[in-house]
C-alpha cells in the first residue's frame, strides 16, 4: 500500500533513498528529505506491506506532470514486483490528474516496471 511520508518515517525513508546513486552522502540525503518535507511540489510515498519496503518520490511539474525522481526497494525485497506496484499505485491514485513520467535517473527502472 502506498502511504504518504511522515516525519516519523524519516530514518526509513533516508535508508531507502540512500540506495539511489546520487543520494549516498548523508548531507545530500538530509537535503533531499528536507525538500520533500517543505516543498509542496515534491511528494514522497512509502510502500508498506507488513513493513516499509520501498519509497517513491515525485515532483509535480506544470500541474500536468508527476515526475518520478526517486524510487527504491529494500535489497531483500527486490525482484518481487514492489517497484511495479509502486508505479501502478501512483497511476491509480494520480493518473487522472497527472501524466506520470520518469526523469533520466529513474527512466530505466520505471520503464522496466511498466513492462
């Protein structure tokens, strides 16, 4: 289930985002999390089953596009379709309102999830 990020999930979210190639440094991660917390155009969601297993961060652009800029799944739960479920949940929840797109960092993963 896709849930909205809350401050109480900060450490989990930072751990998940740290799997993104450009988010390895703690200062960069802290900056990214702060952006999700303060910028209305940035939204972070977590994928929760029994535990939080993934994260997907989006940026609203032009009030028409939702750009997937971060997407990550815990290593022990990869290759189980969780990324695909997260992308599909975004489309189900926001597809009427926004065109769901990827950026250059997430397009390979997102296009793989859409296969």
